[in-house]
């Protein structure tokens, strides 16, 4: 998956908003007004940062030695994943979907229900 495919996939997610720049070479995507993924335009290999539940952070670390954990951005779990040949497009999509779910489940109940009703 290249940057263009990653961008198009993220935009195809229900409730996803167009990107905005984050520095000179990083794109931020939001769903329901909250960040669910950041990805670098110039990184080699391509890097995406997704939000993970603590138990899924463990799964990521066990499956991919290319994951670097982070604990920031409003004190929530995020992981930088370098998308080498070790990850299929389906796996990348899985972790993006997981990140969206982690963001949406933290939204206020009223907004969260509107999101779930629309999918």
C-alpha cells in the first residue's frame, strides 16, 4: 500500500474527514472530529501511527518487530507502524479500522451513537 492508497482508504471510512497537514511531511486524518491516523509522506518505509487498545498494542508488538510504541497525544496509546513487506494491505486496513474504533468508542455517547447508526 502506498501513500495514495492509504489516503484513499482512510477517506473511504464512514465519517472520515479530509486530511490536514501536521508539519511539512505528515498527514492527519480525523473521524467525527478526532484523529485516528497520522502518516508520513516522505518516510521510507511508509509509516502510519494508529491508536491501539493496550491489549492490541501487545498483539502488534508480537506480530511486527517494526512497531515502536508511543504514549502521548492526550495520554492515549498510539503506535508507529512501519509498513514493510511484513504487512499485507488487509492487515494495514485492519489496524486502521481498529484505530477508528478506538477513537469512536471514546466519543460522547450521543455522537458515538450517531456514528454507529450511520454505518
